[in-house]
C-alpha cells in the first residue's frame, strides 16, 4: 500500500492531537490500595528515614489532611505501618499518612526524646521537636497538605512524643491522638496551644500504667509516670472544657468526651477494660514491649473518626 504522498504533513497534526489528549486526561489514579514512598531527612547531623503513604486518588491539585504517626520504643516507621493498619484507614479516609523513624543505635532500638523517656533519643538529648518541625515543613513542600487539617498520633513512647510536640512545637496541630502513652512533661508543664486530644489506653497496661506509678518495663531512665487522668485533666483545663462529659459504654470500652472552648478543642478518652499494652484492633503480633491487641476497639478507625469530626466542625 502506498502512503499519502504528503504524509509528512500529518506529523504536526498528530503531535497536536496527542497533546490535547494528554491535556484533557484525568489525573493519575494509583492502585486501589494507594502507594507508599520513602525519603531521608537529615536534621542536626542525623539522617532519618520517612515513609509517606498517598491514598489511591491522590491529586496534587487538591489538598489533603496529613496524619503523622510516631512509633513506639523499639519500633520503626515501617513496623508501625504493619502494627496499626493505618495505611488501610488512610486509603479509605483519603488522607496522607506519614511514618518517620526515631533514632537509635540500630533499627530495633529506635526511640523518641519525650522529656524523660526513652532510650537512645533521651540519653543523647535528640531534639525531636526540631525534627518533627522540619518534617512537617518538608511535607508541606513535597505534597498537597491542608495546613488546617494537621494531625499527630503515636503509640507508647511515640504518644509521649506527640504530647511533647503539642506542648512545645511552634506548628499548631489540629488534633492529637495518644495511644498507650502518658503525659510525662516536667512540672510545671508548659502551657500548650489549643488542640483537640484523643486518648486511648488499656486499664491493664503493665508497660505504661493507666494509673501512673513507675513502669515495670523500663526503656532507659524514665521517671515515674503520671496517670491517664492527669493527661485528661491537663488537656480539659487548657482547652477550656466545662460541664460533665458525654459518656457511653460499648462492651469493655468506656468512652468519655468533653466539649472544649470551641468544637476543635474537644478531649476524648477510650478506656479499654482489661486491655494491655498494644495497638487496639492492630496486627495480631507481639511487637517489642507489646501484648497482643484487643479487638474491642479499632484504634486507627476511631482516631480518624475523631479527627474527621474536627475538620468538619
């Protein structure tokens, strides 16, 4: 078959057609489970690994809530992804989920410097408030982050670090979730800015005790820890909560919620009766310092429901 004698004249038209097709194509959609990518961040001479998970329909032209999750002592960002199932929640909820590493002599000993806890980070006086500040600023440059929906959550030592950042950090948080980690700031504890707080804790936790007192399982040189009620009283006072809490019971879970000075300053507590030191509803695996998790509450989903309610208020 002979070609059109002036077929070369069609080339510019084809190029223009391809450009128009690309211009009107829908934004890139990832797999149903989204995708994760990692990068390194160097602060104060230390290089940290960070894993970022983007929901399936992530579109850089839109803005998204950001949840930064802080692992427990002896864990890592990658381990926390497995333990919490937060990636699945992020895909379903359509938010960005970030999992940074603490510091330590090796990956199995990573910790955060949460005042008097824990391990390497505390012993070497690592400035994790500075690190988290740099991380948030980096994420805001790299991704489409909604600065009015900035959330921090942590487990155990990571929850303690979350408290410290909420008190000392210069970047305001929309919400904080602390699971199995008490508020251990020095007295008097600095006055924090307004932030909504969700606390989840097992009453039979033998690593970070619900009623305080020194912890039997120690990581470094932690001092005696205050109780869960101390943290509740601290945040309800600073958030201007008044009146009796909303109370409900679901099986072995006791739920309390206090209305704050504004809708975005609520304080809530899930007390899990007879539950130990674990991520409720998480992977059925014994991580370092952890018990097997209870199925009485799915912590990842409960945290996102709490945060989502704040962003809509």
